[in-house]
């Protein structure tokens, strides 16, 4: 069906949509709705595609590149395993995500742990699992990490240093179609590279502390500039700032950080006609920028890493709903908007309510009438902001019982789902070669009641 639908979604001659050979009518009958339907082959090929794009672009620079799948977009044991099988590492941002990656059998060395407020338990778990990198977000966290390593070091023994990246903010913040450049970012993540009156920056202070601490090993510098970025310019600006910081650190301490991570954030298409950021193009452009900047600074090219989440999983998944109430509402300007209620809503996709995010929807159980009407897809929650798709043309004869799919819900759909109104969260059902496999089962009322101690 083309973008923004999953790669293997096809509308058959009978008007019903199959994804990877699975008829969505059958899937709905077997699994119920709502359900997230994830195209496994699309996930694997997107993961592989991003990895190979970066390997191709950075290969000739000689320092290597790693792609981490950002699990916050959507993580389950199977998905972590697929990402790893496709040659990616896994980026986690909490102890919970770390637990899923470890349960999947991803070796600690191939996992990174983020978080602006890691607990001591999360730090301990990361050290015990031997994670490949802990991305430090504050000076306080550095102290706690040093203490945790010391605790694990026998009296008189050399500490086994924790591999550390320092997350910095470069003043570039990107997202959607815009990026703005500011001297200081008024937000919670990272340490600023901006120089204060005393001639140094919070980022440099942290880096120097890591270099000086025998309990820590400086692996690199990390920068993540935002999410759903469609304009690649911000990445190049951030790369330049990070590479300059790296060169400055080397000049001050003699320590050349071996690695630079430029984060994730590559934008995808949510609507027909929207052009996603092309991983090959961004990889090539960034390789050119990194090469030229390092040459200018006289520093060797570092190992690079990236952390895309949305660009890998977002387009692989649709949410399948059953249409319930259909209600025409006359607007002030005389137009009529058809309110189409589905059996889920803001509990399975908070993004429209939270960010005003646009989505696309279609009836997938049959060919609808050729005439379309202006429709708004809404959920079943007790809130007028419970909107799934603000505006979409749907067949004029859309009716209760139709199956309706919303495209590109793989990233931050299930991962930000809630139980608002005690609605159990939908399952994640993988489809591949005509077969279905439940990755995450549907929550039940019993699951919810089990938490309620009466
Ligand atoms: N790395 C770091 C350090 C991050 O903070 C994030 C996302 C990523 C990687 C992955 O970004 P992606 O490639 O998926 O854009 N809930 C929001 C998105 C929040 C992203 C937070 N950090 C949404 O639904 O749009």
C-alpha cells in the first residue's frame, strides 16, 4: 500500500488488506482488536538497512561504526533479539529496558544504558551485566558511578573501570521540521558544551573527571539532538561541536576519546506523501562532515555510533481497530465531520493527544465506497482529546464492524501505552510469511485487578 504502511501490506482483490500474507480480518478474528500488527521482515530489513548504510558510509574512514536500536521506541524480548541478530546493539534507558535486552540474551557488552536519573540499583545492574557503555548525564552520577565501581573492587586491587560516555548538549535541538540553535538548552538532559565565565564548560568538567578517575574509562562523547527530525542539518552542526570538544579535551588532557555517538532521531513518514529522512543520505553526509572536521582539527576519526529507534520500528507496525459508533457532527462552518469511534484510543496511542502528532488511517476489511468524507478517528476514553487521527478522508460508508488500521504506530505506541480508564493494553502481534506470532499478549482485566489489593 506504500508509505506510511508496513512494507508488506497489500490490499487484495477482495478489498481486504494482508500484511506479510496475513489477512487482517483473520488476525482480528483470532487475536481480537485493538492490536498492534508488526511486520517482522520489515523490522529486520529496516534494522539491517540502517546498519549497512552507516557501515558503508563510515567504512572507508577506518574507525568503524555501531548502530544501537533505541529500545524506548518499542522493546520486547523478540524485538531485542531480532535487532541483535541483524547486527545491531541495543540502547536502553532504564533498568526495565535493560532487563528486557538481557532476557533476550543480548550480551551486556552490546548494550548501552542511558538515563538522566539512574538509580543506584540501575547502575549496579549495568555494572553486574557488564554493559558496554553507561552514558553519564550529570556530575552527580559520575560520583555515584565511581562509588559503585569502588564497592566492587577488592581492597588494594586495581578497579575494573566502567566504560563511560558523557552526554553533552551542543545547543542544537532538532525535531519535526525545524531546528533551533541556542547557547544553553533549558532542558534536563546532558551537560552543556557552552563555556561559562571560568573558561570551562560542564561537559568539559565531566570529561576531565572521567579521564582522571581510575574507576572510569572514557569511551566517548554522546549527543542526541531530538526526535522525528526530517532536516539533516542539525546532525552536522552537532557533530562539529562534539568533535571540537573531543579535540579540546585531547589538547587539555592528552586523552583522545575513542568514540562519538550522534544519537537517534531520524524522522519517518506518518502521512502519505511525507518524505522520511533517508538513512543512506544522512550516513553519507555525516561521514563527509566527520571526515572533514577531523581533518581540520588534526584529530583521527573516532569510532561512530548511532541510536535510531523510530526509524527502525515506526513504519513496521499498524494498529488494527474495530469501528464502533459513527456520528456525523456539523461544524461551525457548516461542514460535516464524521466522528468514527474505535475500540482503543489514547491509551494505545498517546502521541496525537500529547504532541498533536498526525496519523493516517484506512478501512482494511473491505473496499469502501469510492466517495470519501472528512473523518476524525476517536477512541473510547472519557475525554474529548481522545483523538487517534485528527483528520483523514474515509469511505463515506464506513460503518460499525469495519476494521480500521492506523499506520506507522510502531514507535512510541505500545511503549507509551497506558491503562487509562482501566482499558487493558493491546497485544503486539508479529506477522511473517503468512503466520502470526504474539510477541506481547493482550493485557486482561485480571492483569489489572491483580495489582489492586482491595
Ligand atoms: N537516543 C537517545 C539518547 C534518545 O533520547 C532517543 C529518544 C533516541 C536515541 C531515539 O530517538 P528516535 O530515533 O526514536 O527518534 N516519545 C516521543 C519521542 C521521544 C524520544 C526520546 N528520545 C515521541 O513519541 O515522538
